[in-house]
């Protein structure tokens, strides 16, 4: 019994914006900019698909609802995958090597060393002066 979030039904304005944005990207980027940059010709398939999506977004946005839902599901799946990749690269590529270098060099910024003759491990906080909040930046 999984507790999955039900995706909200988009309103007409959101579908219209979706149609204009996605259709514009299809038409301009994939139909015009990239093909002209690489080959010198426009790609009519992407140009026509983009224009149809724009036309659907302007004329009858409710027709884009299934396309919008599929697009959002794909976005959630890709977001889940990208999150794992980005966080994995950050953790294993940056945090682990930094921690290993600090450990090898003997640095301990959290002061976790055991001191048997210490009365307390509490670090006294510094009370800022009252003028500290007058110019915060």
C-alpha cells in the first residue's frame, strides 16, 4: 500500500504556458537553431511538431493534458535519477576526498578528540555586541 502523490490536474493557463514553452523549444531549438548550426537546413519534423504544440496550447489547451502528464512523469523520473547522480558525485568526488585529506593531515574542525582530564567539552558561545545588528552586511 504505497502512498503515492496524485498529480494535480493542470488548469488552462498552465496547459497554455506548457504548450507555448515546449512548442517553442521544439520549433526553435530542435527545428531551427540546432539544424541550421549543424547542417544549414531547418528540420521540418520538429518545426511542424513545435508549431502544432503551440497551436494546441493557444487554441485548445485541454488537448495537451495527456502530453503534459506524460512530460511531468518523465520529469519526475529524470529528476530522481539526476538527484542520485549529482549527490553521489558530490559526496564521493568532493566530501570523501576532503574528509580523507583532513584526516590524513590531522585536522579536526569539530574538536572531537578525547581529553580525559577535561572538566567539560562545552564551548562557550560568543555574545555579539548590540551594534552587530545595525549593519548586517
